[in-house]
């Protein structure tokens, strides 16, 4: 059992050691409200990481997730700014994500095109459309949108609860539902899955579509944390969530990984920058450290496969 979850345990130990070092050297890192705000700010990335994890497990990749996130946020902002109720804006964001995810899935599963090429093309397309549409302008939101019209503490509670409920649900579904097992089977060996009665193309299409829907939910959870929408809100998100998945034990070759590991990987990566600040170190070390962590994770995977 320990061997099966060795990566997750390693990341958990690294995270605990980081927190212990911070507790000793920089105890103000754990001040209540700043810590809660930092945690809340990462919840949209966690939701997006759930979708990208499903895609990677099926042996695909989606580097357009950040562009989808930005587009969904802008659509939700436009709808909310037009005076529509917040639930309508939320549905618009999720619907936009579903359409974009389904488009990726159609090209990858339906036409058999390489997912990295397809999602690179759609990433550029969505980003350019956003640039032409909004030209980088910030979009003010109605007063009732931020924190769902509640106090900051209440809104933060909703964002965190929604994100963790989604995480727990998908972690449970991947382990206990037939569809979850089909996702793993598709990523492990698509031909064997087909012979077992699973349709790998439908599974691939489904995870891309679901990832788009989760990008829409993530965009809403991010939008409510600010009084305005930034068209570039999803910039760099693809690197963050893919890195969190890989560091958390999701095999880039598909067929293996779990969402608890992804949560641990995300928490480890996103706490590098605040830790550097509290240790009074230059912030430009952040990317170097994150890159080293990702490289070690990939090397760990390579060594693990070579022993089989």
C-alpha cells in the first residue's frame, strides 16, 4: 500500500517539512486571515486541476485550460454586467467551458488529432479572440457578485467548500464508479479497454468536455473574489495545474494518479513563493524551485517505470 502511494506520501512529507520550517522561522506565515485568503485564492486552480487530471489519466493533455478559464470568466462577467442574476452568469460560464472542452474533445477523439497540437491551437485561438474582444480592459462587476453578495468570510467559505466538495466527489467517483474505472482503463491501454467493451473515443471526448465544465466553475470561483474580471485571469494556469498533477503522482503517460495527490502537489507548488517571501529570499527563485520539483517528479516516474 505504501509503495502504491509513495509519490503522494513523499509530497505530503515535503509539504509538512515546509510548514514546520515556516512555523519555526516565520510563524506569521500562519496568521489567520492572510492564510485563509491565500488558500481561497488557490481553490479555482484546484477545480481546474481536477479536470486536467482526468485528461492526463486518459493519456491526453490540454494546454488550453488557461485560455478556457479566461474566456469563461469574461463571458460570466459580460452576463453579470448586463444585469443578469449571478446564477445565470454561472451557467453561462459553465456552458462556455462545456462548448470549448467539447470542441477539443471532438478534434482529439473524433478526428484522432494529437491533443497537444489541438489544444495549443485552441489556446492561441481563444486568447486572440479575447484580446480582440476585450483588448485587455478590466471589466467591473456589479456589487452583488463579489463573494456571492455575502461578507468576505462567508464568500471564502463558499469557495472553499464548493472546491473541496468537487474534489471529494471526483476522488470518490474515480475510485468507486464504473465511469471512473473506464477513465483509468482508457489511459492504461485504449485497445484493451475497447476489447473490454469500453469506447475510448467517447471517454476521451467526455473528459475533455468535463474539463471544460470544471474550467467554467473555476472561473466563477475566481471571479467572485474580485470586484472586476481580468481577461488574462487564466494566464499561466495550464502550467500550474499540469505541474500540480505531475508532482502529485499523476503519470503523464496515463492510467495512474489520484486527486488527493493533485491537491498535495498544488499546495506544495503554490506555497513556494509565500515561503520565499517569509524567508526573505528573492522571489525569482520560485520558478527555479518549482521546475526542480517537477523535474524530480518526472525522474521519479521514469525510474519507477524502468523497474517494472
